[in-house]
C-alpha cells in the first residue's frame, strides 16, 4: 500500500490538502498508541509502528517537494541515491549569483534589509515558476514528462536549500 | 464511524468496568495526584489535607524515610540528608552538575558517570529519590480510591530530553506504578482547559514552575490537541528567582561564611519573601547574623529588578517557539498560565504585554497539570468508550548521529510529530568487520561536544564481508512518550545485529532490576511474584485481544490457521492459571508467533476501514 492509497487520495501531484489532513487525523485517531495503552505488548508495538508510518506518509505528501519526489519514486525514478552531475550552465550561474547575495547578507548585517527582501522575492519567483513546470510535467504521466520532472525537482532542491539558509540567517539575528 | 465498530485489539469487548487511574504531576517543588470521579477531575488530598506534596525526601535514619512537608521542614537542620528539587537531577550526569556542587548542600557521588547523592541510607540516585515521592502519591491514591491503580499518566516538561523521560519512567517502575503515558505538562494543562471550555484555535501554554520553564504552542480543533512547537529551558524557574533573592540577601548581610544550614535558611526566607511580594508591595525580614540579627525590608521594585533578566529569557523563548510554529504572536488565541511562579505579578504583566492579551488563570496554576493528566489517564485506561481526543505530540530536541570529525548529522529534527521512525543505512569500512559503534545525540548544535550524548550503541554479529559489503539498516524509533528505541538489521543476509545500549546518563535494565530487588526485604520471592503477576496481566490482555480479533475478523483466516491459533490460546489459558511465570511468557510468545500474520492482515483491513467507515458516515 503506498502513501496515496493509505490516505485514499488519487496518485497525482495536485492534492486536496484539507482531505489529506482529514484522513490523516482519522487514521491517527484509530492507530495512535494512546488507543493501545492497555493492550498487549505486541499490539502496542504494532500501533507505534503504524502511527509512525502514518506520520511519515503525511509529512511526505504534505510538502510539495517531498510529494513530487515520492510520486516519481512510485513511477520508478529514485532521486534519493543518485550522484548525477548537473548539466545546466545557465541555472548554475543563476544559483551562484543567488549564493553571493546570501553571503553578502550574512556578512554585512547593516544594509541587508533591502537585500534580504530582494533575495526573498527572487527565490519565491524562481520556485513558483519551477513548481508550475513541475506540476505540468508530472501530469503528463509519460517517460519524458517524468524525466523532465526529475530535473526540475533537482533544481527546486537547490532553491529549497537557499531558502533554508536564508531563514537560518534571519533566525540568528 | 458507527457502521463499522470493529473491536480493536486492546479495546475491551467485555462489559465496561470502571478502572482506577490517576494523573501525577511530579514537580520540582511540589507534586500532586488527581483522578476523575463522577466525570470530574479532582485533586486527591494527602493525609494533611493539603493538595500538594512537597517534593522533598529526607533520609531520617537507616530505615526511615520522610516525604513532603515534614521533610521540607527538616531541610534547615538536616540539609545533607534532605533532597529538594530532585527533578533537576533526573537523567543528569555527574559532570553536568559538579560545577554547581558549591551551591548544593549535598555530597555528590559519581555513580559510573551518573549523578548520585551520599545520604544516611547510603548512595541514592535521583531515580530512587523520585520513586519515594511517587510511592507517597501512589499511597494517597490507593487510600482515596480504595483499590489498586490500573495505571497512571505522569507529566514531564515538554523540554525533557530522552534521558530525563527515561529516568522518570524508571522511577515510576521502581514505585510499582504502571505508566500509561508520559504526558507533556503543557499538553496536560491545555487538556484541562480545552475540555472545560471547548476552545478551538492556537493556544500558548506558558509554564514557569520551580525548576523548569516551558513554552508550548498547541493547536486545538475538534478534540485534536496538536503540539506545533515547544521550547524553553530545563534549568530556569522559580528556584532561580529564590537564588537571585538569596544573592541579594547575602549582599545585604555581608555574610561570607555559609554553612549548609544558613544557606537553607536564606533559601526558605527568599521563597517566603517572593510569595509575599505576589500580593504586597513590600516585605520585612529578620535574619540571624552571628550572635546578632539582621533586619531588613525587600520591595517589589528591587525584586523585579533582580528577576527581570530571567523573565526576559522566558519571553525570548516564547517568541522563538511561536516562530517555530510558523505563526505570528497575534495569531495566538489564548495564553494558559501554569506553575506557581506565574503568580509573580511581573511575569503575568510581561506575558500579557508580549501576547497582547490577558493570560488565562482560572484554574489553579499549581493544579492544572495534574488535573489534565487525570483526564488523560481516565481516557487511556479505557473508562471513556468514545475516543474523542487525540494528542499529537512532537519531539522537543533533534536526534542526531556522530559522523566524521565530531560533527552531528540530524536524523530526526525537533518538532517532528511522534511516534516517528527513521531508518539509516551504514556500511562497514574494513574487510571482515563484524561490529560497529553508533553514537546518538540530542540537541540542535553542529558539534558533538555541544550536544547532549544520549547513548552509544554497539552492533555485533555483522556477518563478515568485504569492506562496504555489509549494509546495516538501523531504525531509530521514537515512541509516543518521546523515548528512543533502536533496532538494526543487515540487509543482504537478514541477520539482525544485536544491539548493546549504553545510555550516557541513564540506568541499564539490570541496574533498575537490582534497585527494585534491593528495596525489598524478601527480594527474590517478591521478584518472582511480581514477574508472575506481570505475565498473568499480559496473558489476560493477549487472550482478550485475540478472542476479540477472532470474533470480528476470523473470516480472514484459513481453517487450518485458525485451529492452530485456538490451540495456542487454549494452552495460554491453561498456563495462566498456573504459577510459572516463565511458562506463561513462553505461551504468550507462541500465541504471538501464530497470530503475527493474522495481525498484519487485520491491520491492512483496519486501515481501509478507518477511512471507508467515514465515507459511509458522510453520505
């Protein structure tokens, strides 16, 4: 049973978030270890495993990047263990520039307010566009579509990393 | 859901029988026990008619132990043998506390890395001292309820790490209590408020107790209590307010020679002054000074100046917890105040300012946690037939592994919903390597040295292979109590590697067993009796669960398989009547083995039904 089946949702990128959390809570109500506080040891162990699986499934489907990666995995493309080098000079150039901006924000805190907003906006725009393309590619349900999606996903992971680092810098203040 | 009421394993299909359950707030300064009677949670009073038992344990003589107020009173003249605020020492290493040794009136002992105290009754570790408090609460409960407790819920600060939670559970075991669940204190408080007023929305629980500060951001909706984020400080509380006052008093009197006794006097005075200033603007005091005495007066402004930095720390933690929850301060619907230290006016005022609203204080801040725990204990023990609440908790600190160069690689980030399981693959780096060491840490920092060591695991029995040939899959599982369990398996051969756990700041199973044995006079016979009783209870649970499963889902089985199961059940039924604990244990294992497949089938079916049932309902 894969995660989409577990929550009885169609195996697609587009997803009804409200229905996902509704089904998630329903399953947890049933399988959470608190329901088994008085049960036999084996049943308690089993409920912990089950509840952990439901939690993991929920987190995977909830986050768009992880959902896309999982969807590709269901279609036989595993991004987790790949060591592929990146072949898109234009994209790499753009990433390097964004990274320089990030370094600037980290080292020169006085004049960063504007820089920061600028970078945030750039990151958001870049991600938004890639996300749209990703959804379209995945909807094609074809081999080329999947390969395209995998490459978009790799790019999005770069953006995600930048985003996290920016948030980390903000939190340090 | 009504259309598909399948009896779940463990949910009794027999007619309902009210079971005795209690909620316990094992606090730094005070401890309480509560229960639900006639649908209402109430505190059970001690023999002195007080709701709170002072968390004070005094080892009076070789065979007499005092707990509560009388012990607290004796603290002034018998400081060394009177343990106060033991909760601060739970799950702590000797080295972690040694730097405070000067301020503590105890003789600290290094018990193979763990902190312990030298007392009149010999060396006592914090688990044993806490067990004394729990035993007292246990007695209060059984006396009031006139019967044995089926189970208890014990609260812990949300900020407690694995070692501290494990120590709490060990203490309960030592006190002979069956722990249904360790519950986070703020969750318990929200439970007490939530069920009373049926609130929905985001709630912040500000819990400033004697020794710990917790801030938790919860979301309450339709019976679901979801912890969004927690933060705080496990070494900040009202005791630090007292400490600040003590410092001020010492400045005033100019006294430099400090005996354990005078230090204790200062401390008690500080606590009294603090309490007075919650209502009055000024408080006078007299302190003995040599042959003379010192008269002085302490006012609100001085007090607030002293504690302002401490209160500020709590506000910063509030801000970052709200941010962790992905919210803004003004999205918090209400603020619940917990812990005696929230009676301090400055605390209330500053919390109100931060959140832009008056915090809730309608339930006694000292009792609210125990009341919430009692409500949850009542549900968990099975006294409420409908499961209308669901508590989703998170892990308070990240779990990580030591990697090359003394760095930590996070495997489960903090604020992940529990239970959670993460698998990580390891490989050997030498030909024929058969063992491997894994170091698990808890904390947010990058360097091993800056985090708290949780445990070291040694994997043995890896089949010899060329370097990189063995793939060992190690699964880290955190249960609903926030406790870590580790299993490992070599993938290509399927060999389950054995794991030797060396908790960095905890007790091994053997140590606990020997503590249990040591505390009893007819140790061996008692141990056997206890084991027999435990196995009989477990046998009862297994029999009930499997019978219920067969009744509802027997059709999933082949005739042959069903016969085999029934045979093992009959055998277990028979062993259960006997007096051989070991034989019952084996019979349980046989039933479990023969029903593994069946349990998996039912689980699959149950998952499908859980959602299907709802759809039928909705139509």
